[in-house]
């Protein structure tokens, strides 16, 4: 009975320790300062899109700077980490786009900047030769970038058409209900 209890508590302790270690290793693609800027932007769609675009751009520049360095395990790990962060940020930006588009928020300025920047990111990712350390992360980043660019182009077209038809809603953060007119 004592052995069973000891084994139970040992397994419980090991599983808790493994869980804590996994939490420590979870990467955060944004710095505390960047997170604060996102919070300050609140629900302003254009500002948030522009901030995320800037942050993705910074990760893309870091990856570009690592391309010509001598191949090493440390370089491979660093590129893999940057690619994971880049993919995470692009996915998060895509989620924001979905959320804002459902609310009919005017985000054309941010979308235009995103449409201008995303092809550059994809070019950097495609220029990066696949290596065993990070080839899977590179492929996922390219896929996320292509998805994001496709969504941004589609949304910009939809928004341009929508706000051409609804000029009174230009610059809004969300669609407001129209007051009903009495008959």
C-alpha cells in the first residue's frame, strides 16, 4: 500500500513538473512593450493591424539578417524560433482581421500597409533555403503568409466596395445600428 501511494505521488509530482516546464518553454512572439502597444490600440482596427504588420516586419528583418550567416546549430535554432514567432503573429493578425471584418470596421489603411508588406515577407521566406533545423517552420510560415496575404487582399476589395456604397460609415470601428425612421 505504501509503495502504491509513493508511486502515485511520484507520478503526480513528475507530471506537475513536466507541465510547469512546458509552460516555461512556451514562446511569446511579442515583447512586453509590444503587448502594451497592442493593448493601447484597444479596438482600433487600423492601429492594431499596423502594429501587427510592424511587428511581423521586425521578425522578417531578423530572419533576413540571419540568412547569410554561417550555418550552425545555434543559427538553425534561432531561425526556427523566429519562424515560429512570425507564424504565430501572422495567425494572430489573421484572427484580428476576421474579427474586425465581421464588425464592418473600416480597416482599409491598415490592410493597404499589410498588402504592401506581406509580399516582402514571403520573398524573405522563399529566399531562405530549407535546412533540417527549420524547414518545417519555414513551410508553415510561408503557408501562413500566403493565407494572410490572400485574406488581406480579399478584405481590402470587400471593404473598398462596402465603404464606397456606405460613405457615412467610413472610419468606423464597428457597424452601428441605424436608427429606425418613423413611418
